[in-house]
């Protein structure tokens, strides 16, 4: 039954990757990347149970933490045009 | 009792997988960006919650359960934050929501 859940998660991953490939705007791709990250965390947890190796749960935790940091960083870049405050007082670059 | 817990855990796992697929199908077929974001939240809440609940029922009370709960809380706290940042970034960059009046042709009297 873990195999069925893993197969469903793989199908969902394929659909999210399709949206990431065909997304018309960059935000669609960021959304698809976030969903892929969540599904990868779930898939890692299920694989840990499927192969009876609980070390995969630690990998899932680390992947979840990296996922949120990456998503926020990418969104900040695409919102403001830069990643840090370069002394400009929070000005927005008009890309 | 053990068979009952197994049954509940399998039901949770299968339902979670189905909800994940439903969320991504919605993300693929919805017409504009904000509705796609709405569809993706199904994956983050119901899908992740049910899959992790099924795994918790399989694990029993061990360290594995604690790690699964940590993963669940991580997803539950970070997914709304990421969605909020995504919507704010999209609005800042000028992506307008698709409204109902624009889609429906004014043919009806």
C-alpha cells in the first residue's frame, strides 16, 4: 500500500512538473516548484517506510527546510529585482 | 485492533495520494494564476496531512512519529507563508486576477 501512495505521489509530481514546464509566467513556475518540493518531502517519507529505512525522514525534514528558504529567496528576487538591501532604502527596481 | 489500524492507515495513504493528484490536476487545468494557487493548496493541506497521518498510524509511538509530526508542522507553517509571499509578489509585479465579468460574454439579456 506504500507503493500505491508512492505511485500517486509520482503521478502528482509529473503533473506539477508539466505545469512548471508550460507555466506562462515565472510565478506559475515558482508555484509549481513549491508544490514539487512538498510532494518530494512526502515521497521521501513514503519511500522511507517502503524500504524500511527511517533515515529518509531526516532527509525529508532537511528538504522541507531548504524548500521554504529557496521559495522565499526566489520570490523576493522576482518581486524586488535583488536579493538584499543595497543601501537604497527599499527602492524597487523597475524590471 | 492491529488490522483496524492498518486499514485506517491504508485508507489515509490512498486518500492522501488521491488528493495530491487532484491538487496538481487543478494546478494544471485552472484558468489563471490565482486559481492555480488555490488548487495547489489542496496538495499542501489535505494531501500532505492525510499521507503523514497514514504514516503516523503505521509507525506507532516511536521516534519516527515525532519526525513525521515535525514534517507535518513544517509543511503546515511554511506553505501558507510561501503562498502569501507568492501572491504578494505576483500582485506587485502586475498579474491581475481573472474576473468573472471578463470571461462571460455579454450575450444574455
